[in-house]
């Protein structure tokens, strides 16, 4: 908590609060970092529970707040109803943080774009149905690691991967140059400032890897990106972008096109060669 004099000019964010003392001569500045956690769903009734549970268990304090947005694409298996039922069983101070919407979309990234427009947090984190946060204090630790006055546009940690509910013996860390040019980025470990989506939404011409295109755009446009050495979530590897061979093939072609768009043909060829070397090593 910082003390200021009223004669000074002070600029605060929307989620900051100014508290006047009884003497009205001094003010206290309290910083709050609010997270909007978003899950887009379609016919994943059996998976939404584990994701919702990991979110609502998040601890908050005077510096940490969150909301949880579920954007359902008019599921036919009762996904949205299941989420609503689970939220009704929660204490009021937790259930009021949950917002569940059901409306048609043209795909996962269209749903993400819709959800972002409903978000009110400073930073946005996307979790797929079946993904879950690493611990119940991930958000508090993110604030601690990033700093109370963090001005980064993007904060990122790393993920653990699971497949069919079993933990794989690997950690997917995110090195900005390596991840952008060699392996995909895992958005389950990326906290993106909400204002960035006013500049660029997810491009719907990339139905599987629009998040990769978005991240590369931000990198090439010199956004402030900060790494924190923190596990953020467990990523379910047999999710939307990895459980269909044809989808994986199409995604690979789109990734090559995206890399070429942002890094040029020479770096794209280098990326492919290095990836082949890594696979053989």
C-alpha cells in the first residue's frame, strides 16, 4: 500500500481503488489484479466439472480477484446446464464470479472472441474443458511473481501435460523465441492483457491455431512479455487441437503459413529443420 498526497496527480486503472482518510489529506492506493478465466465448451459435460472446480478453488486476497466465464456453443449434451448446476451448489461469494452463456458460434476461436467481449478482468487466461489449474493459489502466485505494479502485456508460465487423465512425464515450458518458431504455444499458461484484444482478435481463418497467430502478432509488434517460473495448469493433450489426425495435419500447414507470415521463408525453413532434428534426438 502506497501513500500519496492529494496535491499530486495520480493515474489509476479501472480496477484500482482510492480510499480517503478521515482527514482527507492523504489517500491510499490499493492495487488489485483481476483475472478473467475463460472456458469455451461444446458437448463436454463430463469434463467441465474438473475445470470449474479448479477455478472456483482459487484463493483471493486484497491484490487478487477473478471471474470465470463459460461460453457454451449450444451444447446438446447438457454441458451448460451441468455448469449451472455445479455453480448453484457453491457459496454465494463464489457463484457470483461465474458467468455462463449459451449461444451459437462458428468455432472455438469465435467463441473465445465472444467471451473476451464479456470479460472485465485485467488479464485473460483460457482453459479448455478438461484442463485445470495447477494449485489453488496460482492466481495469487502470478500476482506475486509478476509484481504488484506489473505493466506487462503478456505474462506466461508453463504447463504440465496430461493425456486421458494421466500425467505425462514432461513439462511444457514457454521460451518466447523457441516456442514461437519451433513448438506451439500453450495458451493455458498465458495471461494476456484484455486491452490487447481491442487491437487484434483471434483470426477465424485459422480454425485450430488462431492462438498461435495471435501470440506471434503480439511478439512481432513488440508487446511487453514477461516470463514467470511458475506452473500454471495441467493441459489435456487429447483436446480440441490434438485428438484428430486430420485436424493436426491442417494445423501444421496453418502453423507453417503463420510462421512464414511473421518470420519469413528462411526462418520458417530453419524452424522445420530444427524441429526434425529435435524429433530425432
